[in-house]
């Protein structure tokens, strides 16, 4: 699993270690060498810069007992498992697909276990608040840009075009929805 903060490359081996490499591709150190919460492995990882709130690495394990953990990247490395903080996700039954910094917290993108709908949540560090749920689409990922969230989706049944959604100030709107190819006229 790979992610970057723009200065370093974070490489996770999916079992228990995340290593850091600098722009010269030289090993710097290990962020951690053990997982918290009795996890034997992880299959998701994000490096998030929260500005003045800090710089963190989030990791999780998708599945029925999924959990999301936060590691403060300003701590001495390797960060001991006692310093990994579990993010309370209110017994979330959906699969966490992506996270992104949003306002003063995190936006968490989830998909249903059947991949027939997606949800977007705001997490303030304590509580998860739903922002939107969209039926009929599977969400592939999201990003935050200029205060808005953009979610890339494709139809759950495969009969329609993919759609890029913009979530902004209580509204959701499709930004891009490519149609079928238009035949050109041959002379």
C-alpha cells in the first residue's frame, strides 16, 4: 500500500509495518512495526495533513470488524501501538472506501457491502454525521478541493455512465457524466 504527503513516500506491507522513504528513495524510518487493536493485518492506509491540527497516518482493515486507526506522524518513530488512536465509527456496517480532510475533521466515504449504494460521512474526531447517501452507484474514491468534496462513482448495475459528484454547502450535483460515444459523419 502506498501513499505520499508530497515530501515522503509511505509504504505499508499490509501486515504490521509502514516505512518512510524520502525524495531520494532512501529509507528514513518505520512509522510503526506493530498494529493496534489486535489487528493482524491492514489493507487501507492514508496520509492526511490536517494543517494546524497535525499530520497523521490512518490505517484500517476492511471487513465485518473494520476499524480505523490514527497515528500522529509528529511522534518519535517507530510509534508504539499504545499511541495509535482508534477512530470511533459508531459500529459502521458499511465498508470504508476512502477518507479525506474536510473542514475541521475527516470526510469518510463508504460503500454498502453489496456495492449498490455509497454514503459520505463527516467525522469531527468523536462523532460521525451523515452527509449524503446515494443509491444505485458504487463510489471509487473522493478528494477535497477548494472546500468541496468530489466523489467518483460508477453505476452498481453497469447500465449507465460513471458520474463525478460535487458535494458543496448542503447540495449534491453531478459535475461530469459522460454519455455514450457519438458517431461522426463520414463523407
